[in-house]
C-alpha cells in the first residue's frame, strides 16, 4: 500500500459521515458550554436544560433556515446550469483540444476555475462532466492520458469557489443587516456593535485587490503546474460506465396542456422576464448597483432565469432539477445541526470566550493567518462553507473587532481556509467521483499537490495585503 492509499484509508478510518460529525460536534459543544460557561447560580442539571433550549431554538432559527434554502438552491441551480446544452457545447468544443494529459489538465483546470468563480455548484458539475468527456474522447480516439490527474483538475473549482460570486460567507455578509443578525445574541459592547457595518458588498470582498490577485494567481499558476505534472505522468487505463441520456424526446405525441411543458416560446418568455428583472434590480431598483446586487436571493434569481432560458423548456429544466436535487441532501439535514451549535455558542457566551482566546494570541498580522488555518481545520468537520460560516462567523467577527483587523479581510481569510482543505476532505468530491467513475484514492495524490499550491497562494496574499 503506497502513501496515497494509506492516506485515503486514514480518512476512512477517522472521519465518519458528515451527518455523524455534525451530531458529535453538537454533543461536544454542549459539554464544552456546560463545563466552561456554567453560571454560578445554576446547577449542572438546570443549565443542561438551558443549553438544550438554546440548541433547539438554534435549530429552527428562521433567518438561518432561509440561509439553508438559499445555499441549497445555489447548488441545485448551478448543477442545473451545468446540464444545459450550451454548457455541454462549450465542454465538447474544449475537449477537441485535449489530446494528451498536459493539455487536458491545463484546459480542464483553467475552465473549471473560471466557472467555479461564477457558481460553486456549476463549477463542481462542470469540472466533473468535462473530465469525463476528456476520458470519453481519449478512449474514442485512442489518446493516452492519465485520467486521475484530469479528475483532480476537474475538482479544483472547490478550492477557489468561496472567493467567488457564490461564496457563502461573502454572499451573506452582502445582505443588509446579516452581520448584526448573527451577532445579536453575542455579548458585544455598545461600541463594538456600533462598528458593525450594515453589509459588506462584493466591492470589498470578491472585487477587493487581494482577492483579485488571488484569483489571477490561481488561474495562472495552477493550470501551468498541472501541465508540467501531466508531462511526467504515465497514462492510465480508462474505465467508464454507460450513462443514460438525460433529455429524451417524448415517445408519445404531446396533447393539450402537455405542450406547455415542452414549449420553447413559453420558457424563452419566462426566462427573459426573469433576466429583465435582474437588469432592473441592478440598474433601477437596488441602490447598491452592480456590486450591491450580489446577495444569495439575487444570485439564485439570476441562475433560475438562466437555467430556464438555456434548457429551452420547462420539461428539460425540471429533469435537470430532478438530477441535481440529490446533491443537497447533506445541506438539508446538516445545516439545522450547525445552527443548533451556533445557538449554544451564542447564548452560552462560549463564542465570546473563544473570541477572547483568539484576541489574546493574535496580532493584526497573525490574526488573518490564524483564521485561515482554523477555517481549514474546521472544514474537515463541517464540510460546508455555509455551515462553517454559521458556526465560525460570529467568532471571527468578534475577534476582528477587538484586534482591529478589517472585517472583509477576516471574512476572506475564513473563505480561503474553508475552500483550501476541500482538496484533502473528499466530501464534495462525491458528485465528481460518481460522474467520472474514479475513486477518491485515484485523485488524492493530485489534490494534495493542489492543496500545497493553494496554501502558498492564500498565505502569501494574507501576509502581503
């Protein structure tokens, strides 16, 4: 058994399913709060009941449940976009240039990074489909490629997504009053509360100088490194299972109202109405203009219009939704548990205690690095940017206010840490593995290379800026 096989086996041994991890984290947080925040006037039994109440209220917090639905829609609609004919045509055209491992790794990683900056769900499925198409093309034309490297290149979007338009933390802090909402139960001083902005728009996060430099570095360095790596790797055997056609023409003649489901005119009209609404929100309705447009609801509004328009009719759109919907099961059932953890941390004062610890060991220079490293570690146990923001967001904002570090840089540090360790945590690789037919141990050697590249890029940016 080589290093990478032992590495994959190690993950299997120490990490149960993400749902089990969420349950264990809930139990751990409960006892942490019980033993470290027990009020002097209460018994352990009384305080246990209080903590259970905090947890239960956190589970069903209306604003956070809205957040969960927003993230589910963002993944589903991104996946739906990846299944449209125009996207398939782009992939097919690009595949014609993938005649060896080096070219394939370069093109797959370059285009996947670009797409993932637009939407993480689209980037995840786009990269997976692209990698498979490259393998199908190689098999059909008898090209020799290293398929696991191409699969890893198709997964690289999960290492850049959180700094893009659909980044969970970045999209949420762009919403008016979100920051104050998640900190409303924290014991912040009046002066600290006064420092909280109403929102942090994309001009300070996605389009900040630091994040643009990071994006350009990822877009230039990663594909070139994979190109060089591809030159040194031997070809591998390609084994692909048969895939059924997703969009088949109806076997029977359409009658009556069935024609509406397949109507190109109706889908075109409805899609254009939505996109017209998007333009109106950007230029006429929303005061924030282009940068202020990017909130979870607005992003999903845009994706809905594009998805319907590009699929051409409601029938194809709904088939794509059916295909994509299974990918959000983890978010649906796990997010409430993360919100319960947040409820305990906020109401018990644990979040403030942890914040004070970070303040005690950090300076303005080191705090973004500590945030980045801790976010990477938390991602192993909470493999969801949205869930991680719910738990870690209040903590880092508290600490950043105390230390005097800009909130936008702090939030980007969390985003970089969260996305980086996706290259080591195989949870989000499951859709890609299902589409490509590869195994986690096949791509882990190359995602480890991506992890090391990302670590250097993100760390240097946090230190320089």
